[in-house]
């Protein structure tokens, strides 16, 4: 995004609201190797008032990554109230983040692994409109993950999967949504744009309906400091054509169970703020403005964060990282503001994050071949 005055390094994390953080994170370690803790924090979410009922909310959150490649998860649990599940089944085409895409090296091998290890797999691998195989698995909390093949990897940790690789997002009008996803986020290459019913979606709730689906990828690869680990990603927009979709978070708060946001690591927050406003997607939350230019402290990390909404209210977060722990035991924190934002960090430096890895209770039989 250099010509627009800001840089997107890739998907930093998928926000996942959960009922019990300890239980959920343990499952994500076992299923997806999300064992590298970047930060963990218990505090009040004071700046998200438009999405938390107008009052600060106590929460417990952890940002965890799989150092093999891909974006991480921000696992988020309300502490001051009982997390509220949706009162109905979420169906394909409902407005919001329907599924998180997860990257694997080999789809067939991943399907065999998840099937053999008692994960809830929704059918066999099927071919999408681009001729690529994929399948879905469901976590114990009702969230769907779309398992797709990818070729860009950072470390070889012998894990069956990498991290988050994008999302399937339900929208009411794909043409309107493209202003955000293709323009602002840079997914400007159409891999396919097709309408009909699809065998590869038939196994998910509502998947037998008729849809327009558009798979988007960036024509210019994402780059920047942490891009070597975040890698590339895709966004799939799905519009229901024969049913009336509902909003996935209608009547609930940000942080309640489900995919609460999709977050991008960026540089150039001032230029991004200006560009988003010009394109009709103004910041709805802005930590830089709220803190009068000071970094927002996230316990073990710091930076700016901001949110915009897509035309249907789906939340996209931007984080400009200032401080990130590299070797916390030695008190070594990296100041990203002193670096050229276009240049990737040295591989050895990113790999040192492995010293922040934790073990899940069930990791002994975890995410590996």
C-alpha cells in the first residue's frame, strides 16, 4: 500500500470471542499450533464503547501465533459478564465473519490428520471454483475453520497447519463491500467471481443455497516488518441470493463468542485514517486520538489500534505495532518505530519469538504429524 501512504504487512490475527479462554486456547494449540504467546492481558476494554454497550468491559485476552506461518488469534473472554452465544445457528451468507481460513501445506494430509484425531470435520475435501481442494472443521465452541492449501511458509515446525490465512465473510452486496476489501485492504485481484450452488460449501450450515462468491487476493504481495511470518492471505466474500441473511452479532457485544474482528498489521496510521475517511469508511475507534498520540499499552506490547466497519458492520482492526516482546525473559523488546517499515525483520529475530511458546494441556498429542 506504499502509494497510498500506508503499508499492510498482512493479517496479524483473527479475533475470537470465547466463553472460557483457557479451554479455547488449549484447543487452538492442539488444533492449530497457536502456542507462541505474544501478549496476555487482563484489563478493561475502555475504547470499544461503540461495540460494548457504551461501557468499559473487563476482559482476559491473549494474542497467540503459530510460528510456522500465518496470522495469529486474539482469544478474548468477557470477565465482567457472561459471554452470550448467538440464539440461532449461523448460516452461510449471514453478515459477518462466517469462517476463518487456515493454511496447510497439504489438504489431504490435513484432512486425514484431523479425521484421525477426533476433530469435527464437515465432510471430505471438495474442489472450489478455482480447482483447489478444501474442507471445514468446527471447534467445540461452534466456530468454523476453512482448511485451505498455501505455499508460503516461515519455519518448519512439523505442524499440520499454519495460522490464519483469511476469512469467508458474509455481505449483503459484494459490489459495495469491494470498496473496503479490494481498495483499502488491497485484495484487488479476483481469483474467481461466480454464482450458483457449490459442492465445496454443501457441508456447512446453509451451504446448499444459491450464492455469489468472490475470492480476492492481493495483486501486490503484502510486505513489511512481520510479513515473513504473516505471509499472504485471501478474502472470500459470499452473498446469499435465495435467503435473507441475518447479522451474526445482532443484539450481542464485541467479545461475545464468535469471530469478533479481522486484524491487519499496518504502518502509517495517519495516512490510513485519512484514506479510509475519504473512501467512506471512517475510523469508529481510534486509540491514537483517544490517547492524544501516545501508544496504547497492551501489557507486553504497545502501539496504535483502530477499527472500521464494512458496509454490513463487520469489524476490521488495524494495529500499528510500536513495541513487541522478542525475549521477554531478558527484557528485550523491539521498537518498530526505529525501523524502515518496508523492510522485513531478520528471520533470526522473528524466530526468537519461539522462546515465548507455551504448552497446552493436551499438546503431547498436538498439532504435528
